[in-house]
C-alpha cells in the first residue's frame, strides 16, 4: 500500500454540482478538504434550474441567469404556478462554489475503503484508493461521483436548442407543456416542451422525456422538437447551440457517505437534484445525517411516484399533471421539494390521488401494489 502524505478532514470524490457544493461549504466551515475528480476544472454546460424557495441563502443571486415569477404549465389547459423558478447561469454557479484552499487531485477514485482495524492494510479511518495504488486517508470520505448509466435505471432525456428570444412570441416561461403539437402518435411515450430564458436575449426550447425505462432517444426528441417549433412558427437556422440531456433518475443510495445523485438526492419524478444538494451541503459537511427516518420514507414514496409515472398510459400524463398542478402550491412544494417532509409528501400524494379520475386511480393503485 502506497500511503499518500495528504490527510484531510474531508475527502470529496467527484466535483459535479453536489461534490463541489459540499467541498465549498466544508471549506467555508474551516475544514481541510481534498477533492478528487478526473476533470476537476471541466466547465459544466448543462442548464440547471430550481425552485427559488429551495435554495439556501448562501447561494448568491449573481448565479441566477433568470428568475421567473410564475412559470406556466400546459396540461389540458394553462395553469400558472405561483412559485418562483430560478434558471442558473451555469458558469457563475460553478465559479461561486469556490474551491480555493482545497487540495485538488486530478484522478479517478478506484475504491472508497471503509475504516478497518484488522488485516494487512488496516487503517482506522476511511480512505480512497487511486488507480496507481496510492491510498489517501481522510477524516471522512463522501462519494459524489454521480450515477453511472444502466439499462436497469429509469432515465430522463431531452433535446434542446438555444434561440434568440426575439423569435419567441409566447408570453410564458413554460415549465411543462404537454400540448400535442409535436407530431407524436397518441399511443407513443409522451414528451413535454420546456421553454425557459437563459439570459435577457436567449431562450432554451427543449423537448423532454420526463422518465422512461428506456427513455426516448435523442433523435426522437429532436424530431418532435422540430415538429413543435414548426407548428409554432419558429424557424431554426441550424446553427443554434444544442443541449442533449440524459441521466438516471434513480439508483442513488440514501445513506451517509453518499451525496448528490450518488446519494439519492435526485427526485425520481422530476430528475432535479441540484437544489437539494446545495441545500443539504452545509449539514453533510458538518457530518450530520440527512437521512432521517422521515427522509427515507419520503424517498420510498417518491420511488412509488416514479413507478406510477412509468405505469400511466401516455395519453393520461397530461391529466395526471393537470391534477398535480391544480393542488395548492404548498402541496406541490411538499411533494417536489420536501425531502424530509413526510406529512407534507403523504398529504400531497393523497390529495393528488383523490383529484384523479377513478380510471387513473385504479391504474395507479395497481402499479403501487405491484
Ligand atoms: C443537461 C442536464 C440538465 C439538467 N438540468 C437539471 C436542472 O435543471 N435541475 C436539476 O436539479 N437537475 C438537473 N439535471 C440533473 C442533475 O441535477 C445533474 O445530473 C447533476 O449534475 C447531478 O450532480 P452530481 O454532482 O450529483 O453528479 P454529476 O454531475 O454526475 O457529477 C459527478 C462527478 O463525479 C466525477 N466522477 C465520476 N466518476 C469518478 C471517479 N471514479 N472518481 C472521481 N470522480 C468521478 C465526474 O467527473 C463528475 O464531475 C440535469 C442534468 C443534465 C445532464
């Protein structure tokens, strides 16, 4: 065993949004931090967004590219969601999670080894093994390496283009638009349209498959987006910046030692995890357990929600979201953001169930029992 001289209070494996947020907050608390990532300086390109009320106050407003007061949802009708939605300036968010003072190691973590008091490599603190064989012990080690893709895991996929906002005539920021003008046959898996400002003069238009096992392929979403944009009178030049999205919405481990997507912070019914990581980074940096019994039960309820989504016939998804977005915002918030709010999550799910037509209730009940 080659033991490195570096010992930190905290070793963070992975410098995506979660790992970087955790390392940043641990540094702010005065801890010594090591961050290991094969590409630690890699610039993030994904467009991240979150509900404003989910964000901790230490996230500076200069990281916001746009703040939308009331995003709209289209189901069988137009609904305004009375909840502020923030689109991040991705580069500014990454830069704000400053890692000055951390030891940065550009490498892959081969293995995270728990403390052990016996055996030839006994170390009574956790450690990280690098491919070279070097071993780095640390006071605590947190795995924020994301989730590798697998056909067993439901994924979210999307295809988007960035256009000049002058080309966008609709007055709304569209959080979720299920209108059927994307050329898909009614029996095919559904995708929705997402239209959000990225700056004062650019807008992202994206066709999204919320969750699928397997999810819709990028080329299908591209065809649907092109069809939808033609239906809405928007002509592309072919030179627009493209965003392709594909990531698992399940597969994380809800336990200490894991964080971000790896730590089950991804909401399986929305794919969102960035705000949850920012919000819990301080506590995890301090060594608190964020997986209380209530949070574990909420996590299981959310998995049930994903099962329900995957079970619903495609033509019923707009009805399902119509019932969801007709709930009071406090209920919506509890389900979407109440990571450890068990009474709120259970109340939101019951209210949603009660608001659905009988036909859908029967289908969902069968899926949940299964
Ligand atoms: C295009 C796109 C748009 C999205 N939009 C949103 C959104 O609007 N809002 C939202 O909340 N979520 C969004 N998501 C989903 C989700 O929040 C992201 O996937 C988020 O990046 C998860 O963060 P993470 O840090 O947990 O994991 P990752 O971003 O996957 O980061 C993992 C890090 O670990 C590193 N790593 C991997 N293997 C190793 C190893 N062996 N050793 C060391 N390091 C390793 C990787 O290099 C990477 O830097 C989006 C995802 C995509 C792809």
